[in-house]
C-alpha cells in the first residue's frame, strides 16, 4: 500500500557505523532489506508478526476470534451475578 507518490532518487551517505537515514517519517518502522545483487538494496516497510503471535493469524484461530468479537459486540457487558461467580471461582 503506497502512502505517497514515488520520489526521485537522492544521494545518501552511509555513516561510519553503517547506517543510512531514511527520514523521520520512517522512524521506528520495521523494514525488509533485500540485496538482489551486490551494491543494490531494496528497502520496503513491513509489519512483522512475532513467532509467539503467529497462531492468531491462522485461519481457525482468526475465525474463532472473529466469532467471539461479534458475540461480544452483540452482548453488552454486565455485572449481573458477579458476586456468585467470584465466590464459585474462589471455592474452586
């Protein structure tokens, strides 16, 4: 998804620590860096899913979560019977 029009090429200097500044608009973003050939880099913004959260994006889990969210939207939260539930949980 492109958020702005492509800009013309610009010259950047690689600092002594090996970094290139892409501008403040990209600060904190994660990027994929590919090197299709020596000296040629393709840098793309990316959203990375941590390994321990990957299960959420599997079809069954995503479907179950969507079902739960739809149910929660159509059933208002209530404190009715809360005391009894808390007592039952405390009693084990």
